[in-house]
C-alpha cells in the first residue's frame, strides 16, 4: 500500500531490556527531524582506533515496504566517532546494534541512555539488474571515480 504525504509508517518495537529506550525524534512536525535517535542500553568504552557493536536493547518489526539506515550523529562524528554497517532489512527481527568506530586518538565513553546514532526509515525498492555491453554516454563519470574533485 502506497503512503500518502503525512502518513506514518508503523514500526513495532520490543524492548529486550527494561531500561532500553524506543527510538524517537527530537523534533517532529512539518520541519521535523529526518531520523530518530537510537540510544545505548549499556555502558561501553570505544578505545581509540577500535570498532565494536553497541547494543540498543530493542528489536523492531518493519513492514515489508520499509527498512532503515543507521546514520551518524553529528555531535559524535565531530569527535571522530562514526557508524558502520547500518542497513536494517525489513525481515530482520534481532536486536538493533550500532557498529561504532572511534577514529580519534582518545577513548570515548558511551553511557546508558546516550544517543549513539540516528535511524533513518527508508522505503524498500527492489531493482532488476540487467547486464548490457555498454552504457549510454553521460557527462558525469567520464573521467572516473572522484573526477569532480573533493
């Protein structure tokens, strides 16, 4: 079923631990947030240069038409903490864990209840990939990857 502007996608959430927090938007309405905050359910230490999953204590049931992407929080990203491997498929029902990497030179402490990432809900589109012998010429990409500069 197609959603009309203003419709809400219903996502069922189970708290796997009593202290877990459901994702939520800091700002809603016409000019609200694009993504909902995800919260750590337990303390963790991200040592400099390390990557580890951080538990949220929640599992979700997405409709077959939607999934989610886990995105950085700008406040953590500016400190060198970023997220990786952030695709949540509609059929996944396990705990949402945020794969976090500390690119800084100092350890970063994560406390229970800290906002650790953002959950961006996306519509699932299935593509049909067709092999061809050549592509229609276009001005972008003619000079290869990164050709427009950095």
